[in-house]
C-alpha cells in the first residue's frame, strides 16, 4: 500500500474511533475516556480526542483532569499563537507566564471568553478563588451557553463554600443535560455541604445506578452515608471503590478512618502491593501509608505503625506551605491588640444574637464529643465546622496570602459599632442555611476559630465559647496519625504540632486574663472520668437546664461529619485517653516543641 493509502486508512480508522467515543460519551463516560486515551496514544495531541477526553472526565467529576485536557486541546487547535502560548504555559504549570500572557490578551480583547476562562483557571491554581469567581461570572454572562465555563463557575463557588449559589448554577446545567454524572456529582457534594444529606445520598445513588464503575463517586457516596450513620452501607461503598481502583489510597484511608473497620491480611497485602508501584501518585501513596499505619496499630505493631504514619506525614507535608512562624505571629499580634482597654472601649457593641455556641481548640481534642453532648439537648442544634468566621477574618485581612502580611486582626480597630454589628449579622445569615431544626441555639465546631476569639467576642458578644482541650501528647499524636481533608496543615510534623499547641494555649490564656469567664474549658480526661459533673458544668455555662439526654448522647442519630463520627455514636470509653503512650518512644520532637506547656497541662504555664 502507498504512503498516501496508508495515511487515508489511518485517518479513516481515527474518524471511526472518534465517532465511537462520541457515542459512548452519553452512555458510559469511563468507556469514552478509555477510547479517547487510545486515540491519543496514536495521535498525542489530537484536539477532538482531547475535547472528548475532557468531556468524559467532566462527566465523571474529574474537573481538574478535564481542565488539563481542555488546555491541551486549546494548545493543539487554536490559531491564535498568543492563546496557544498561554495554554502551553498553563499545561506546564508556569502560572506567572500564563497569567501575564492572558492579561495581555484580555487588554486587547476583553470579551475573549476562552482567555477569560483560562485566566480563571490560573487564579484557581494560585488560590485566588475570588478572582476566579469574578472572571467566570463574567465569562458566563458573555457566553451563557459556555457550559464548560459554567461548570467551572459552579465548582469555584462550591470551593468557596457558596453551596447554594453553586447548586443554582448546576441546576442550569442539569436543565440541558439532566443525566450528566459530573453535574449531579457536584450538586450532591454541594447539598452535603449544607447538610442536605438525604438528597445528596439519593443523587449519588442515582449516578451510580446509571454508571456503577465510578470509584470516586462510590467514595463520595460512602462519605455521605458515614455522616448519617449508615455504617454498613458506607463500608460497602468504600469497598466497591477499592475493588474498582485498588490504587485509590483515599478510599483505603476512608475505611481506616471509620475507626471501626479492622483490616484483614488480604487488605494489608493489597495496600502493600499498591505501595510498591512505581507509578503511584504521591496522594495515593500518603493515603495508603496512613491506612497501613492504622492497620498496624490495630494489630499492636506500634513501631511499624509509626513508620507508616511518619512516611505518610512527611509526604503530605511536602505539598503544604504551612509555616509555624506565621501562627506565632498571628498569636503575638492578637495578644498585642486585644488589651483590656481595647475590649472595654467596645463593650456592648456587635450583634446581640445569643444563638451561636462556638467549640474551639485543636482537632482530635474531644470537641466532637462536646458537640454531641450539647446537640443532644432539646434547645441546641449541631451543625458542622462552619467556615464563616475564618472567611470574615480573611476578608478583613485583605488579599494577603500569609498571616504576617494581613491587615487582620488590626483591621478590627478601625471598625465602629455599626460595622461590628454588621459582621455579627452577616455571620448569622451565613449560618442560617445549616440550621434545619428551628432550635434557639446552634453549634459551630470549627476548631481553628480559637485564633479568632477576639473577632467572635466583638461581633457576637452574647455567643458562648467552649474550649475543648486534651492532653498535648494525646491530642498531638492523634492529629499526627489523622489525614485531614483540608485546613490543618500543622498536623503533618510533630514539631509543628507542638508549636501550634503551645501557641493555642498562649492565646487562650491571654483571653482568660483579659476576659475572665468568657471561655468555658472542657478537659477531655475530666469529661471521660466524670461525664455527668462535666456535662452539668458545660450546660450551666451555656445557660441551659440539665437534660438526661445529654448523658445519652450516643443515642442521638444526627449527622456528624468529623473523624470521630462513629466514636460519638458509642458511650464514652476510657482507653483512648492514654493510647498515645504506645508511641511514646517516638514522640521526642513533639515533647521538645511543647516545652513547658507539657508539664503545666491542664493549666497554662505560669497560671
């Protein structure tokens, strides 16, 4: 056959394969993805195949991978050399180059929606979600039918905890493509975030009925089932996930994180086999290390267990930019600002709402137990770890990427009574979507709010504040062996944990001094030893009458989103309090970083 004839035959086969992939897209996104990847093995940057790959990935909820395929298709097909160069820079993660090129394009062509969307993608990668949101809002305003941009818009709204707005955008997409699993998956995640778990579960189940070979959807489904206490179904969902994708470390970790599943020899061998793979991603690898750490812990092999935890933490730490000095700077600035004179001058300002009960402290400090006790009271609703106080603090701080560059907390000094009241009322409005039961009080269990006690006090002076505190070695090591989905960057290094705990104790001691009695402290070990006395004191601080149901908190079937979700569905048990002692030989860096805080516990040094 001549060269021209062979080329024609190859072209014909390629067109047939593309048509087949396009037909598959509407019925089996995973199969369409596989077909597109086969085509790309032959023609590496074929634009149509890349667009099909992106569409198949988007339908499966793989938004970042879909965006990468889209950028490759732009690079391979757009005639504009400037846009091609920008797409190439994005593909290669040269974000400053991409941003500069795209801004130049938009100066000349401010309505170029492809460039706007690419600039939004750059913003998302740089963590500038506000910028990305504004750009994508403009993009869909200019091109309402640009579905990929609208999906990006819904995604960035979701990532900023604007779940209701995200759902509204997804509903527009679903109106034209009601069976699209990527859209339905995003809507289910947004519904779960605002506490509509039954709707989310039903939506995940519908997606999986149509496309049962979606491992990430099985995992998300498992997360929702876990939250509402449907544990056996949750375990089955996670098992379905690892059966489809045995390399998927997060699913193995999700099983381990239930705290009630014991891995058998076959599970341990399967995870160890995956760790030997050379092509395993870092994310899968560190999740598997955490899961194997839990498996070895349950087997009583604490040295091997610590080795897995240590490797998992080290790998996770590499991908984070947490700096302990930034936390220390934030604490020092707060202590300097919130003096008795500063607070006295603002007494009586802020919103008068008494509804919120803030539970603060470190993760794994017993805060979920405190929450479950309070949420078992007839006047109190448990919500979740609400992001709203942190969001308000970030807005007050300006556009700074680091706390040391932020205008916060000093910006609070510029606010008058009207502004402080507005802050409190905005918080109340943002929290309203999470209040389902109509009870007079609700709990915000975001542990990191300890760093924002001054803001809480000024904006919501009638709110109650509970500090959940646990032995620094028990709390610290429990955090070290836990992989958190987000927001706890200090937990992946023992020295960072010790410094963070010490900074937390220092700031809480400061507020104890300048606002005596404002914060009620619950010591975990004391709660375990005498739950009735501690529960009565807790309720008294909140101005609530004693109810026996608070002692039977484990009968409460409310949704619980934290790592302790299964533990608080059982009566208090005492063996967890000193479990850290099994790992005592390896906790030297934690002890050194804690310094005098360790010996002074449960008091603060010098008090």
